[in-house]
C-alpha cells in the first residue's frame, strides 16, 4: 500500500517499510535511518510513536507520516556486573525493569507516569518515549 500525497516516499514505502493504515513500521534501525533521511530530503514531517504514552502531548497538525518503532525493540547488550545496558527505542520500560530486577538492579531514575491524566492505563511506555 502506498500513501498518496507523498511522491518522494512511494518507492521507499514499497521496498522498506510495511504499511498499515498509513503508519510506517520500519523493521530495523537501518530502515528507520533511511526513513528519517528520506523525510528530511522531502521536508515531510514524521510523528514517531512507541506505545502511545504521550499521544496527548502537543498538537500534531496531521501532515506527514506516523512512524512506529514497535519493531525496533529489545536489549542489545546488558552487562549486569558493569551496570551497562543498551536497548532499542521501542523497548518497553516495563521489560527493562523486569530484566534489571532479575539481577537485583533498578533504573537510576523513575520515568514519569502521567498516563492517568490522559485516561490511559499506567503502562510505562518505551525507552525512546522516556528519553524524548
């Protein structure tokens, strides 16, 4: 499926990203990087979405593409003895907390939990959303 109105993205969308209801789902960091570069070159806005924990923030104008980082998740490196972890943007904070608890560790900060203000459940969102 190709979204109309964004001719510079058509080839990219067909070959790189799976589309569903006009949401782009890059499958890995390289595809996301290519999407950002293409967006910049065509001056097309992107709305990046993880778990949607901050959907009520700001006022997007509806132009451009929504990009989900849900396929770009997981812990890529964890060295508990060194207290070092690398994780992708779409990794849930809940998953990271459970992984750390298994080694009697915790995050050095408490991510904000304001979902109740927007009538949502108290899921913690993604690492990318916490750092955004």
